[in-house]
C-alpha cells in the first residue's frame, strides 16, 4: 500500500494505492496552492525562486516575478487574490491589476512575515505570522521587530487584531476552519502540534491541543500547510507526506508524498483532486472527499 490506514474511516477518504502524480516540477520550494473555482487553474508560490506560477491542464506558466517571496494564498469572495508576502512582511490583495496592502504592522512594529491565510464566511481575513520570511532563502534576512509570533484577524479594512497570547506559539504556520467555521485550527511547526480554538465575534476562545507529536526522527516533514475536508477531518503536512486527523483528534491515516510537503489544496472540476506542493514539485492525488467549502469556492 502506498498510504497507511490507521483507522477504517481512512478508506472513505482516499484509496490506499492512489498515486501521487507530478503535474509540475523544477522549483526551489513550492508552496501556497489555491484553486480558482471558475477558471479551473492552480496558483502556487515558489518562495526561494521569488515567483508565482499557474498550472492547468495545458501546463505551467510563470505569472509573477518578483513576488516578494510570496507564500500562502487564498481568494476573497470576489476572487481577488490574497497573498502573504515574506520579503515585505505584508498581507496584500490583488484586484484589477492593483496591489493593496491589507496588513503590515502591529502596534507600530513590522509584522514578522505573514505565512498562511484563510478568509472566514463573514469576510474577515485570518493569518499566521512566524519569522520564516526573515531568514535566508525563504525571505530577506533582517532583524525581528515584534519579538513574538502571533495569529491575527483583519476585518473591514481595519488594523490587524492579535487573536492569541503573545507567548502561545513558537512558529504558527498552517490554519484552517472546520466545515461550520465554529472552530479554527492552527499548527505550530516548532512545537509540532495543532491547536484548535472556538471562533467568536470578538476573537478566539477555549484553546486546546488538538494533536501533538507530529514528528518522526527518521522521516522528513513538519506541520506546515493544513486544510479541513468536508467531513471535518484535518489534513496536515507531516513526516513523509500528509497526516489525517478525525474531528475528534484521532490520527486515522497517512498519505505518502515523495518529497517534503509544504502545503495542500483541493481542486479539479469536482473538487476531488488534492494538490500538494512539495519541495521541487506539485503533486496531484485523486481523493474521495472534497474540501470544507470556503466562501470563495461558491462564486
């Protein structure tokens, strides 16, 4: 078997022998995939390559260079592209060919380097802010101003709102909502865990550890990108590929990917293709379950 089922429920998510097909390759470190629901193409980042690419059935083409070493991406309800730009510590929106900065500072200090991003059903933008974009290769080496790594929300064009205690995270990275968007999951690459919060109008409450010990000394991979499927299972990059957790926190299976995986996103005409950005390549797998349908997926 290519993939490892640890619970019978894993069989309803993916065939254990579903191959990981290479659809694009030749990158320094691919990241930030997002599927366009109308035009049916995948946008993804090559962070060290300082470029953004588009893939569809006709092939791959570069659509931006430089990209300010962009990382995580998503769309808003109007299908404007939102990008976390490492090199300039900003969350930006591209609309009608114009670039607009949505977040760049907190309490008068530059953000570290926004990393991954989601948009809630009410339109608020949530993003993580580790320090990877202030390191060589994946960003521009420069001093850290804030002194902590946070999770933020931007609503209605206002300033970023810090949603967590400053000392809670070491390197917050991937984040995703549950299907009803009452829960927000956030993983921490250094702590090798996933936290889950209840989402309220005023912020996040009732934090608990959802999963821990996402590591294997004999295999390459860490918690990084993360997505929730339509049934509430959480798929997260991990050693040797993706680990899949049931809504109650049980590890139900592991999806094998040939390279170190950075992020994932559902796509395809029926939302049953799982795209994984993994180091030099982008992989596609046929799966049996679709994603939590985010707001932009219903244009």
